[in-house]
C-alpha cells in the first residue's frame, strides 16, 4: 500500500504562500528603503520608534517579536547612522534606553509615502487589507501560544 503524500505537496501548504508573500512584499520595500539607507528590519524598528520615541531593548524586543540578540546589532547600526542613541539607564545600568534622534525623527517624513506605494503594489481593497491583517494577527497570536 502506497503512502498518501498529498499533505506534503506545496499546493496544500499554507506556509508556502505565506513565505512567498512575505518575501515578495519585503522585496518591493527594498528600493523604497534604499533611499532612506534602511533595511526592511531596520525600517520596522524605526516605525516602532516613530511611534514610541524612546524605549528599552526588552520592550522593543517584545513589541516587534525580535530576539534581543538579533535586535542589538540592528540598534548598533541605526545608532551608527545617527537615527537613534543608546545609553544605560541611570536608575538601572542593566537597562539600555534607546531614543530617537532628530535625524531619526526627520526620516519619518521621508518615509511617509512608503505605505501608500506598497499599498498600490499589493492592490487590495481596504476591506481585503483589514481581513488579511486580522487573519495574519490571528495566526501570529495562535503560534505565540505554543
């Protein structure tokens, strides 16, 4: 009796179109972010700071679901570019406080057109985008529970 390998076919995998979608959408960001001297992951971190202003590594890691060991080199590169500063907390020197610089804040204006440009590329209605957003966060929340 031959085993049924139907479950292993790419056409039956949810992970494959998720992977392709993420890869292709991030690829579309690349030329837009090159003008800001940012990688996609650095852009995600900058969006966090444009909203928060300042934070610590633990909070950033938790909010962005990025491991601190991955986050630290990202923050060092953003600091070298002059977009953020990193300093030890005076109350607890184990706590690294990260703040947006004026140059980092100014970058926000330059990035303002990026979501619209990506939206045109993705070409979903507002309702489709909201549905996709909700489904993706449902998947993320379910996976995090594991």
